[in-house]
């Protein structure tokens, strides 16, 4: 289990850095937590649009990071 956590958290391009997948999932979690009541009723449509676009982009980046990690065969941090 520790190897999986290390694999998931480290960058496939540079094992000394945090993975792109983890960073984008963090952004997705923040954007998912935003809703119109947090931002305010006047910006409802704008907040919904920005949140939706951000969620799509964050999800796509997470998939790119995970795909890159699998493609490069980075199964451990070593």
C-alpha cells in the first residue's frame, strides 16, 4: 500500500516533485466545493460556468497525469 501511495503522490517526470494527478485532483476538490451560495447569488451563472470549466480542466489534467505515469512505467518512486 505504501508503494501505491508513493507512486500516486510523486511526479512521473521528476520523482522529487508532487504528481500532476494529485495537484489537479486537489484543484478539482476545491472547485467542486464552490457553489453559487458561496460566491453569491449575483454571480450565480458566472460561478457555475467557471466551476464547470475548472472541473473539466482539472479532470482532464488528472487523466493526463495518470496516463503519463502509466505510460512511462513509473510504478515506484525509485
